[in-house]
C-alpha cells in the first residue's frame, strides 16, 4: 500500500477502509534497551543486547555512552538470547537484524551529551557521567530544557557529585566527574517521574558505598518502570533490596555482563491494537511476553474494558474488536504513557470516559493533558481537563489538523483518531521516530497488507 500523502505540511492519517486484519511485529522496548545499555556500559566485561530498539531515544543513549568512552558495535544477529528467543525467525530476517555488543571502558571527559528530548537519556546518564574522569556537558532540544531535572541533580549533589546547572534545575548543565562517587543515602521527591529513582539505581552499584534511595512525596508515577529497573539490575547480578515501601537499596558491586533479548515495546503496540477495536478487526502482536515489567501490558485490561476480545497465548497477543468502542473509568498513574492512545479511543467511544492519576504527564515531552484536550477539541470533541486527567464526553468529530507538539505519542494518537475520522492531518508524524522507527510504514502495512515487521515490511 502506498503511504498516505502529506498534506499542508502534515501527514494525512489514513481512514480504515474496513476491519483491520493484521499481524504487527514490533521492535524492542525503548525502556528496556536504554536500561540494558547503561548496565552494559558499566559492566565488568562485554555484553550483547539482542534485537535492541534503534530509535532516536536509544541512538541518543548509545551516542552519549560512546562520548564517555564506551564501545558499542553493530553485529549481525545470531541464535541465542535464552528461552524467550523467537522460535520462527527466518534466515533472511535474522540476517537483517543487528544486535549491539557493548564493551565497557574507563569513562572519560571532557565530553558532550546530546539528550534530544529523551527523558531516559537526560536522567539516566548524569549519574553515569559522575563516574567519569572529567567534565561532561549535557544539553538537548529546546523543549527538553523545560523538563524537570532538579530531583536527580540535587540527589547527585547530596551523594558527593560536583555539577553546575546555574541553579535552574533543568538543562543545560555539566557534571564534573571525579572518576568515582562516594554514594550513600539520599532522599528525593520523585512524584513527577519514576526516572529519577531509576537513574540513581542503575549507576548505584558502581558507587563506593552503593546507594540507598528514599522517596518522600506523593506516590511515584509509573512505578512499574522502577520494577523494570530492579529486575534489570538483578539480571546483571546486582543486589537490590526493594522490600521497604518507597526505599530502594543497591549494594556496591561489579555489574555482570549481559546476554539479553529485548522484549517488544508493549506501549508502542497501543495504536495498532486500538485499530482492531475501532475497526471491528483483528490485530495480533507476536512475542508478547507472558510475564513482564512493562507498563504497556496494561493494554490488555484497558482494551478488554473498552469492548475488545483480548487473548494472550504463547505466540502473542490478539485483540478482536466489534467496531464499537465503550467508555472507560481508569487510573493510569502506573501506565501514564498509554494516556494519549486511551484518550484517542475515548474520543471515539459511545459512552463517557474518565482518566485519572496522570497529573505528572504535564511534564512529559509536552504538557500532554493540555495538548490532548486542545487537539481532540479542535476536531469537535468534548474533553475537559481535570486536576489529574480528563473527562471525555462522546461528541461527533470532524477532520482537521492534529498537532503533535514534537511528542511521539501525540502523533500516534492523531493517527488513531484518523482511522475513524476522515481528513485528520497529523503535524510532524516524523516525531514518532523517537521510539518507533518507520511508524508510517508499519501503519500503512497494517491497513493494507495484513502484516508488518519492524522495518515496515509487509506480506500476506
């Protein structure tokens, strides 16, 4: 299928011609890829990351680590990766997939790290840079300078790290690495992002005293991402004690080398699975894990509640829709990255919806609460902002421009609305490359060819 044309500086989102019938194979998880990159860079020997995601955020992470002296090489994929490795990968498919081999090296400055608009890069790498010998400067996209950084910067200062942020608590800033970090105990308020805690835990095993992190504030959002960090650390042989609420202890130790297969990115599956619900079709995502720490796994319950038939078996996750979308009352505090696609679905539902627990997404790539309300209402919707989310009332929508605000999940939300509403033009669809390369190719293949792979290839 020919990709939909660009219109008036935007992308004309294709309206589904009928029920979608597709198998959509998604690339690896951004969250897991970037966590394993950090741990591999700090490891005691070389590591292999199998089927990692290559997107803007993960390439920025890899380049940031390379700037510090770490060697990260592309190598052809091979068999292995444990019991979760795909069992039916063809020889030609395997040949087209590249793994990453990560070879640790002494971390050195001076260096410059471009974080782009990636929260994981801007938050995970400063605690790593503190272990370097020399100054490391951090900056990113203009919009990145509005994202909160103070909790992790203040925590690093309390742990003995010298840095200079001009008192702003945001980018740009510099870390004056001394080759080691004393470590110890620190208290911070991570109520605006779980990434502040994960950042300290990932590097903490390399600090002289390890690290003990106490959270003091409102509940931590997206806490499954901290569980993901803890599991990744344990995979690398690090001792982590998370038995006490709001407290995480990482013992000082070596970090063992890794040989891991990266799970598909479950949050990126949201728009594709939503297509089944909206069109009354059937979409299957292969290799959906039976057990996972990814917050995107919440899609199973969300789509079921909104009217889909959802089934998980050893081959993957299958969603079958009726073409009628029901409203939902849901707290997305622990899976807030799903908010844009759930709002898009709710805007197409036949009953009202309430989305709660996501006040913190005002500090994501953009103020997602304001942006989602503005863009859906621009198309005739009735979205009301609340203190921590939305109320969405059913109302007929019409075509028009859907701005993305340089936010990848805003762009995919516009594509979801466009499945049912003709003439929706999404601004800057290219921003989806942040976590999902060739989104347009995958979307087009899903609508026209029945199956799609990570590079947008299609087949019947």
